[in-house]
């Protein structure tokens, strides 16, 4: 008979293992996240042929990737989070993937700007149900000291999805047309949605949390969290609110800059779609992916000694990113610009794994999906709704996309300041806890 956690020494769940089912679940959820961002990235990659076909302005393009998308993506995430906290989270993810993939197909069939706008809003509606339940599923498959790495690996979905969107979206559009690119990716997503419940099983809520484990080594049944109480707890908690605000302000940069970078490289610096599909894809994959993966390792390492690392890592990374961002916009040609772009692409995304891991650690197991949805609501409605929408209309106003992107630089300073305030608060919380002990 194998030893129980108590028989093997140490407190219950002190040495929880990570089995094959956990890695399979992480892999499937990660691939769905890849599709999530692949669908989302198509709009910015195919911006030029879409503009030429439907005669839309930079401002309208910003609305499609910003306010219109964000309104549904952010606010639908709240009832979806409440539902997922009380039902089977895997089925919620599967259904959501099916909805946004079908809507992606509809984007390829759109003949007018209003039709494309409705399709993009439906994509946002579907994608609202993908990430928050996935965060909670992963948290319940991996023990506390492995979650930073697991969430860091999961958050590699966006860079790979964006890179594949650049590579395949541009290639398919060049060979067949922009509509066929949307349709092909949408069909793949529908297929993945169908097989997801067959590959991923719903884990026990809070089963790997030490605080929720009894002396017999068995996790008790977790009560369903009340909706409004959970919402109130989130917005009354300064730590969670600062993490969401810091992430949201950072996303004004990442979404505002990211949604228009392909168009900027083509229109302002003369990059061809074929060049974009190779070189920009590599920058996104290794820059954004390397930053997210590195942040996961660093979070697991430094939060063992101090929770202030959840805030200091994003503050430091954004401070390093700012001069590279300005140099990128100064660069007179696309080869030099791409080399410099590796800097902000690498450093801009440390906030993501930090904020997600902090929120998942701070709340009770039965509140994780809804709390994750609230985090996404705040940070995405600030970043996604404001960033692309502002840059699009600023470009129309100034008559220069480069000038519009320059005006994002002060936003870095605001984000850095918020994360420094969060670090100070986390330090005070640690001092109070030590004093109470």
C-alpha cells in the first residue's frame, strides 16, 4: 500500500504531485487559449485588406478591436464566471470555444462594417467564457508552488496564438483572401470545442489547497460562493483592485500598441505581408512568449520569500520596456524596428502571470472563477476598450499612426506607479502578518 501524505511525513498536501491528467488539461486549455488569440489577432494582421475591402477607417478598426469587442468580452465574463463557479467549468470552456469559433466564421462572411462589428462582438461574447474558468481549472490541477509556472505556461497561449495568426493569417490571406483565413480558423475552433470534454475532466475545487485539506488528507466539499458577496469582496480588497488597475493600464499599451503594430509596420515602414508573416511572427513568439514564460519562473522563485514580487516584477519590466518602445517608434526602417521591438515585446507582459497568480492565491477556491472574471473585467475593459479605440481615433486625428503610438508612452509611467503602490501594500500586509504571528 502506498503511503498517504501523513504517513510520508509533513503536513497533508505538502508534497502534492502533478500527474498526467493535469498536464493534459493544461495542454488542452492552452491550445484553446492559442485559438482564442489566433482568432483575435486575425483582425489586426488582416487590417489592411479588410480596410481596402470594406472601406473602413483606423477609427472604425479601433472600435472593432477595442470598444465593440471589449464591451461583450468584459461584461459577459461576470455571469459566465458566476455560472462556472456553480457548474462544470470544462463544459463552459467548451461551449464558449464553439461560440467564438462560429462567430469567427461569420467574420469571414461579413459584407459590410456593421455585419463585421456584430460578428466581432459575438466573438467577444464567446471568448468571455474561455479564460476565467481555465484559470480556476488549472489552479485546481496544480499545487500552490507550481501554479506560477502552470499559469505562465498557459499564458504562452497569447504569444503563440498571435504568432500563428500572423503566420497563417497573412499566408492564407495572400493565397486565398482575408475571408478564407477567418473561416479556416473558425472551423478548427469548432472541432476543438467538440473534443474538449472528452480530454479534460472537471477537477475538485480547492483539492490542492493546504488550507482546505482536513487532517485526514481529504479536501472537504466547497460551498458555492454567493455572487454579489464575491463581487463586493473583490472590489473592497485594495490588493486585488490595484492588481486589476495596474494590469488594465498596462493593457492600454499592449492592446493599443499590439493591435496597430502590423498596420504600422506595413503602412509606415513598408513591410510586405510576406515579410510580416515571418519576421513579426518570430518577434511575437520569442519576445512575448519568452517574457510570459520567464515571468512564471520568476514569480514562483521570488514569491517564496516575498509577495511583493507579484508587483515589483511588472514594475521593473515596464521600466525596462519604455525606452525600447520609444526607440521602436523612432526607427527609420523595419529591420531595425523589429530588432528593437523585441525589447518591449519581451518586457510588456510580465504583469499577466503576476496578477493572475496573485488573484488566484488571494481568494477562496469557490470564488476563483468569478474573481478571475472580475480581474479580466477591470483590466480588459480599461485596456482593450481604451487602447485600440484611442489609438485608432488618434491616428485619424493626427493623420499619423506613429504620432498616435507616441502618445501611449506616458501610460507606461502610470502603470509603473500603480504596481509600485501595490508592492508597498503587499509589503505592509506581510509586516502585519509577521507582527500578528
